[in-house]
C-alpha cells in the first residue's frame, strides 16, 4: 500500500509506473501468504486449534485472514508513509526493505 500511495507524489510517469509495479507485486505476496495461512488452518480440528494457540484468534476471526503482526497488533493505514518529498519516500522504502544498512 505504501508504494501505491507514494506513486501519486512521483514527478514523472516512469517512476509512477515503477512504484505501481512494485506495489502490485507486493500485493501478490500478501495473496500468497494469505493463501498459505488459509490452507494450513482451514481444516483444523477443535483440539488442533487449542493446542496450536489459535483459540483466541479463532473465536474472533474463524478461518478468516486478519492481518496482524506477531504481537497481535492489527495492520493499520498508519503504516503507510507517503510525503510530497520523493527522495524521502524512496529512502524510507529502501530502509523498510532492508536495502539501507
């Protein structure tokens, strides 16, 4: 979502297109992870749900996919950083992807 939001601040069509492509690819990764989680949890028995630590999650969401981090904090649009400063956007993107050490 960050890349797709930042594309609107890009000054030319080439950089807009690159961010659009990256954002689309990242959405594909989300689809893959969601599919894997769904396949691993869709046929769990009640005992497997309890022993696997899924009981609280299952009560709230069933076998639905709810984006949250390992601590259970839900995904939020607050994670999308988009400013009018193109260099800041791209620097943050690289840092978030681990490209800047």
